[in-house]
């Protein structure tokens, strides 16, 4: 696989993990008791995006390393996945 393909896979993993990490530790303005006029009460008080981006990168890096290890060690082969998950034709 090319480096661009590995980067694309990492980016996809990173993006999915980002959506999993975004709700971590969020307190809404309503929960904090201080709703700024003209904003949604469900808006976060302090989103801490820098910390969430760091966690996203760390978790995505671990998941990508696991993927890379499995892929390069041939622990799971594409042919075996197709055999189990692919179309089944009856003779």
C-alpha cells in the first residue's frame, strides 16, 4: 500500500474517533446555570477542543497502529474475509 493510502486510512480513523471523543466532559450552558442571551442553552460552556484533538490523535494512533500491525503481519487476509463475509453462491 502507498503512504497516501495509509494516510487516508489514518484520517478516516481519526475522523471517526473525533466524533466519539467530542462529547467527553461536555457541560452545557443550561447545566452550568449561565445561559448567554442569544445562544442555545445546550451549547457547551468550555468545549476544551485542544484537549479533545490531542485525545483523538492519541486514540486514532493506537487504533491505526493495531490496523498496521494486523495488515503487515498478514494476521487477517482479505481472501479469508471475503470467504466469510462475501457473497455465497449455491451450485
